[in-house]
């Protein structure tokens, strides 16, 4: 979605809130640059996830893959939890709704976007744990 939106696509922008939609539609150069960068980060994250489960991933140092996977997993989990707490406080009226987000977008964040962050974090943590166990066993067999 990041590349699609950065290239000018508009489908799905309504789920992000008025302020973010406006930055994308008006092609704010700084914001579009950020969207391109996040797209690249997501591709790198996808390649990292694949490296944990595919044979070609053994080309990389074990510590590098584990550091990236644990780091990504924890970061995604913390980001998802932080968002759920913040959006939940907004939904129950403890915090005000930010200008860039409307009530419809808030629902999308709670029901679509943030569950993906949490799921991605949980899957990275699980993949890192699995990779750690399987590669530790392989290293022990080599010795």
C-alpha cells in the first residue's frame, strides 16, 4: 500500500484520516518521501522474514538475522500496543481525537491497521524463536 499511495493511488486513503489523506492527495513532498521510505522498510522486513525460513537465509550471519527479527518483532508489538492503548483512550473519550484522524479512521485503525502491526510483531517474534532453535541445533551438530 505504501508504494501504491506514494505513486498517487487513492483507494483506501479514507481509512487513514482526513489529515493524512490530504497530505497524500496534495502530494506533500516530505510526506510522500516518508511513504516511499516506509515502503522500502516493509520490503526489507519481508525479505528478513523470508531469510528466517528459506535456505538462502543461511548466507547471512545468524546474529544479524536474529537481531533484525527480534528487533522488528518487539518494535512492531510495542507500536501495535501503543496504538491500541492510544486509540482505545480516544474511543472511550479519555483523549481527544487528533485533527489528522476522524472517527471513521479511528475504527479502521482499531479494526484493520493496528491488528496487522500486532500480528506482524507476534509472527516476527515466533519466527525469531524458531530460527534461534533450529540454527542453534544445526551449529551444535557441526561441532
